[in-house]
C-alpha cells in the first residue's frame, strides 16, 4: 500500500498507463511545464517530452477536435480540461465526435479518449468556475461518465478509463485533490467502469451519491448511525452507464431512496435515476424517492449564498429522516 | 492596411488629461496592492487576478472613452472597471462578496459588471468577452444607422490577453467586426504569459498585431508600459471607430508584476525577466514624463497619491461595513422579471 493524495493517485494512473502503452499521451492547457492547474501532471514533461505532455494554446474547441482526430487514428489522448467548465467551448467536438462518431461511421472509427479535470463547486470561485457538467453531457449517446470520490477510486477508475475504447468524461472535484488514502501498489489495480460501490450496508434507506457529495453523505450517516438508523450508502463511481442493478438490489432491502448530487436539480442525474427506478423497481419503494441537488441558480460568489446552493450534511440528515419516518 | 510598431510617441495629452491619467494609474496600482493584502487576510476568496504592471494600458485607453462608450474585460478586470468609473467602493465591496458590490455580491472578482458605467463585464472564460464586445459595437452601429441616433458613434474597447488571441473567438470576432466595420478597439494586453504558458510557445506568430492583416484592418503594436504611447495609439483608433472606419487591433506589450492569480506560485517566469520588466514600471516612467514636460511637480503628484490612499482606505472600510446579500434572496435576478 502507498499513501497518496488524490492528485498524486491520478498522476500514478497516468504514468502507469503511459508506460504501459506508448500511444497514450496527455494534452491540455499548462499540462507540461506548469504541471497542470492542480499539479496532476507535475514534472511529467521531463519524463515524456513535449509531444506526450502537450501544452496547448487556449483553444478548447480545436484541441479537443485534435484529440478526437488523433484518437480516431490510433493514439489514446488524455485531455485535461484546466477546469472542466472550459470544455463548454468544446461541447461540439466532445458530443458530436467523442460521443457519436463511432455510430455515425457505422462502427468504423472509435474515439478512445479520456477527458478529465477539475469541476464542481469549490470555495467561492464564481459561477463559471463552479460548473457541474456531468448533467449537461449526460444525454449524449456514446459517452461514458465517471466521477470518483477518493484517491483510490480515482486511480482505479482513471486506469480503466484510459484502457476503455470509448470517450470517457472523468470529473474530478476541486475540493478533493488533497484527500489522502492508501492505494494498492499494483500496476493492474483497476476499478471497472459501470460498477457502483456499496460503501456501507444498511437496511433503513439507500443513499446514492457520487464525487464530493459522497463525503457529505458519509458525514450525515455518522449522525444517523449515532441515532440508531442503518443507512446503506452507494457511491455510483460511473454515472453513465449507470449501475441500476446495485441500486435496485439495495432498494429490495431498504425500500427508500435518497439521491444526493451536486449538479442542478433540474435536468440533473437524480431525476434520471428516479425515472429509471420508477420503470424498473417501482414496487420496491415504500415512499417516493427524494433527490437533494443544487439549487437551480448560477453559483453565487458570496460565501453564505454559495453554501446554501449545494446540499449540506444537515440537509441529508433531515431528508433521510423524513424518508425513513415516512 | 497598416501594420505598424509604434516606437516614440509625441504626446497628444493635455495637462488635465495627463493628470487624470496619472490619478487613474495610481488608483489601479494602490487598489490592487490593497486587494493582495485583503486576500491574504481572508477578506476575499476564489481566484483573484491582479493587474499591477499593466496600468498604462487601461488608463491610456479608457481615459479617452466617454460614459456612453463600452468596455469589456476578462477575469483580470478590477482596474478596467475602475478606469471606466466604477467606484472603488463598489469594486472592493464586490470582492468582499457584499450586497453593495457592483455585481451585488453574486459575481466576485471575475464577474464585475456595471450597466451604469457601461462595463459589459469581467468574463471568467478566456476570450469570452471578445464576441460580447463585438455585440455592443454592433449595437452602436445599429443605433446610428438603423435608429438614426444623432449623437457621436459609441465605441467599445475590448480587453483580452495574449493567450486569448489564440482562441477562435478572437479570429471569428475580428472577422465580423471588420466585415461590418464595427466601432471597436481590440486591445490585446500581451504580457508574454498565459498562466505558465509562454507566449512564444503558444502562438506560431509572436507579433499579435500582425494578425490584423488577415482581416484587412489596422494592427498596431505599442509599448504598453508607456501610457503616452498607448494614449496616442488609442486616440487614433477611437477616432477611426467613431468615424465609421471600423475596428483596430492594438497589441500592447506589457507585463504583470505578480503571479497569474494570488493562488499562483509564479515559478516559471525567471527572475531576470521579472526584474527587467520591473524597470519598465509605467508609473515612474510617466512621472518622469510629467516632470520633463513641466506638467506636474513632485509635490503635486505626491498629493494625488495621498488622495488615492485615502480613497482606497475608504473603499475597504465601506466594503467591511457593508451587509452581505440576504441568503433568502438567493433566487433573485435569475430571470428578467426578478427586480
Ligand atoms: C475558456 C478558458 N480556458 C482556460 C481558462 C483558464 N485560464 C484562465 S486565465 C488563462 C490564461 C490567459 O492568458 P492571457 O489571455 O494571456 O491573459 P492574462 O491572464 O495574461 O491576462 C487561462 C488558461 C479560462 N479561464 N477560460
Ligand atoms: Mg497574458
């Protein structure tokens, strides 16, 4: 086991996969000399050179398209969004090509590309730097979407994403980069995409979350357990394709569902999950499923307003209790 | 079209203008120094990008605009806002996240707005403001030619960095502005770096002003540490815009004296480079100019400096004393119907 910070775990994954496959390369703004805005690729340009650690101009749409083209022709780009929000500028190339090109080419081309970087609500970064794009991209056919919650998860999932032959969006949370965890020292430590993780077993309620909100859930669960409740907690890990089976299995025990997400309530993942549960597990529910999400507002700069925008542990405790008492 | 490097400028500044420009530059410098202090004291948060070193560009251009002219900026926007007349109190209060801030505490450092001062915004995404500024210039042309407004043509000054000049929005906007002869100044503040990326590593052509050639509009390179030179170049571009002759690309060679943001360790720019540019500090340079021209004495400038210090003290106090926006107003301003 090696004790690693979140950003170091990501670096380890990148290094191991670049050593394993010479077609893997990294591109993005300041990934080379600067080492990435959150130091994920620090010093790697010394080891891999400028073409495998490619510093791009600030041209998101076009360098994303470039990555698509390189991927279609045999390379395996890892594209860093300096902040994932900036990839709004690259939406077309990621959605039209990363997502749909395999299909539109009748299966002739694949786009094995990872698009990774920081996102989520940080500390008073303002609306444009606090985006949760997972929901924006969710509807695009062909994309896979991952959002890890801990360093170990980040490493295992990123390695799987790099080896995957599809375009995978990999959302890291700005406030998780300095989290520390022990990680197995094994070059083939992989966490497969599409499998959720049951973090805690319990019978009273199923709490489903991902990324940073998993930590808010765990904090809330500590209080709930102290009060005698037994919640089950599921970390989705991969948002798309969704591991509905693991959620369904849990509901067969708990019959109550609370989803906690940092994206907007409107058009967010929670709504999608609830619709799927309605379709597949309606009979299991003893109470209407509940989603706790961010308020439908551009993230305000003011600190108190920002805090109220996203779900907090006390909100989770309140909603979970309401559900369990329903 | 002329693509030129402006070397030595004979001044077009009157004494009154010169003193106003000086005051504006000091305002920008002192404001930013105070921001750094306040940031380290935990009074402001997030990413805060300071402008110190680049004052000659903001002051040299914006001092020549009127209240009906427009300015658009980037995340490095505090000083452009001040130059355009947004009160230091309102800018400081915004950085403190207060209800009295120019964006009512919702925007923060990277999203300064003032409709009253025709500040179209600080834009947090690189190059995001360039198309928007092209839009205000379009409106000004429309006002003249469709709505037959009798007043002089409004002008837009659009500020952005060297890094932004590699973004498609820059080229696409220049094309439209040239195509429709829009009254706009594209002011590229080339401070040689975009975060840790040296300009020479990011652009195949190092002289940004030459990119105007592709759109058949005037492109001018100017010493951005010399406010007299910036003033002269901007004056011509503004006249051209008002006369309906279309856009100008101005490349101002400048340098930021601090890291990219207050969170940036600034490890990549070498010491020598920083020292070399420090010696070009636009403020002492302009002071010398004012003495030489007999436009001001040291005593007079010192008294301006003191006035600005007092104004910034006042702005900080105002920001500290101001209320936070009420949390129950969190949904206010989402839609046009919200007052
Ligand atoms: C679309 C977009 N991409 C990337 C960023 C991250 N970023 C912020 S500032 C910056 C560098 C910009 O450099 P330049 O345009 O030269 O302006 P300067 O900061 O030097 O004033 C980058 C890459 C961003 N804010 N927006
Ligand atoms: Mg720059």
